[in-house]
């Protein structure tokens, strides 16, 4: 999504978000992420107003004082940026890829089920099944921080059973153009 993103050409406009919309976004974040109101307050203080940055391909970036906080494509779930995820690694459920899939992740490719189900990969146990369409943190084998963020294309239990096709659609990853942006 952000493989070739240039703020000078890809940003269509910026607008301040109304208070009622901000309250709705806060409620969505609390329901979609594993986050407490106190943690959300440290990420995005209630008194601060966020800016909606509209980009090409129906991508929305929500920023606080120019720093991107989270992104959304169409009506997909709100996804934190990797910089936010590195500060608060517990806010998204975790999946892991084996060493062989790292180079594909860092090229922006979707994560295939065999890379998630192999010996070096990680999927949560059956009682913590992640449903379709949920934002997840993608960790690479042997690495401490998340290397990417994606949206599940099938549930984690289905990934284990089917073990082929795309399991997680990559949205944002280390080294993409959004990662390089400090301020919008």
C-alpha cells in the first residue's frame, strides 16, 4: 500500500476531523485494538485534534501534529503505524513468519499461509483464533519488533487447515515509504 508513496504527489488534501467523528474513531479504536482508554490517551490525548490526510487509492492517514498515528483503506479496520506499534506492541494480535518469508514481507508481498504455519512461523492457539478482516502485527522469526502490519484474509484456524494461498494481506512494513515519513 505504501511501497511507492510520495507525500508531494499522493496526498489529495488535509482536513481537521470534527469532534463527533473523533469520538467515533476513539470508540472504534477501543473495540478493534487490544487497548485501554489510558493507553489510547497516551497515544492520542483527548484534548488534541487529529488531522485526516486523504491520499490516492482511498487511503486515509490520521495524524497528530503531523505524525501519522493510524491508517485506513476504504472501510477496512483502523491500523496503527509501525512506529506506534513498536511503542505499544500489545495493541494488535500477533502472527509470525519464518526466516524465508522475511524478504518477501520487506518487499510488500502478502504473507502466504506456509510462511505462517511452518516451523519458524507463529499462529495463535485455537482458543485465540483471529477472524477474517482483523489487523495483525507481523513478527519475523528471531526479531524483537514487528516487521509489518496486515489484514487477515482468512481466520488463523483456516490458515492452519488450508495451508495455502494468502493468509495476511500486508498493509505497512519496515522500509516502505510511510515508515520513512516523520511528519506529513
